[in-house]
C-alpha cells in the first residue's frame, strides 16, 4: 500500500510531487518490470474496486436467467489475477480483465451465498471467474484456499481498502505489511486510513509488527516492510 505521512490511503496528497514520487516507487515495487513481490494477483474490496475500475456502474442482471450450476466458476487460468471481494454481488463489470500500472489481470470475484443467481449468471456471461467463500459472511481461509487450489495463486497482494486490510490482519491471513509512505499529507478527516476497524468484521484489538526493512526512495518516500505478529 501507499500512504500519506498521516496514514491515509487516498486523498489530495497523492497529487503532490512527493505523492507522485511515492506512487512511482509503489508501482515499481509491486508492478514494475522486475517487481520485488512475485505475486500472482492482488486483492481489493468492493469499494476500492468501484473507485478504481467499475466506477459504481450497476450490473446488467437478467432476473429470468436459468439456474447456474452450484459452486465455483473458473472461466480461465492465467498468470495474473485481480481478486475482488464482493460478498453480495454488486459490482457492474463490463469485461473479464483489467489493466493497472501496465499489468493485465483476469478478474476473479469472491462471493458468498448472498449473491443471487442472476448475478452469477451475469459474471458467467462476461467470462468472469468467481468463487464462493462463506454463506452469510466472507470466510477468509476458504477464499485463500480456493484461490490457491483453483488458480494456482501462491502469493497474493492485499490492496485495500482499510477495512479489508485490517480484517485480513485480524483474521491471521496477512504475513507481511509493505508500505510506501509519501512525504506529504493533506490533513483530511474523511479519507480512509491504512487500517480501519468495522463493527461486525473486526475490532480495535491491537496487533504488533516486526520491522524487517526501511529504505529511502525518491522524493523523500520511505518503503517500510513489517512481519505481522499475533494480536496482543
């Protein structure tokens, strides 16, 4: 993740020279020609996906669609995936792939039992893969196990938002925190932080981290890497 000096993952600071420098460092680390992390995909929540890729479009549903087969749907397997947590099935995709920072990825939706038959038929029509992970609430362990089993994902990058980041850490499903801190801030009180607790998903039980490395980047940015400890 990239953050401001005050820990925000979005905001006006991103348009400053320091924010641009930190953004370039982040993209090189995660998506460059020789990225530090040799991941097979990255995962974000529904709001982050809408903000960056689907832009709050409504899915084009056919409520009369025939009943789709039970279980997961693998439309294709490739070397890179964009995994979106969308428990109820709300994202209005237009195609089954996206490109970010020069990296093209096949879209995989993570649904729960709350997603409708019409939404799953919509995804199948677009050739978008999906997995079912939980009935009423997301089962983190099932989601990650299926991504490995069905798509061969060994390393997955968790990419926000703050509620999803904190939920995965509290669930014990995150090994390492890697942040590029921009030498900028905008003081906003209504932009999301790197970690946000959300009632019903997580709480404010503290978690400790072990610093592994700190590296200065261009524009005064700082790249920090931590291992995640157990909740304290």
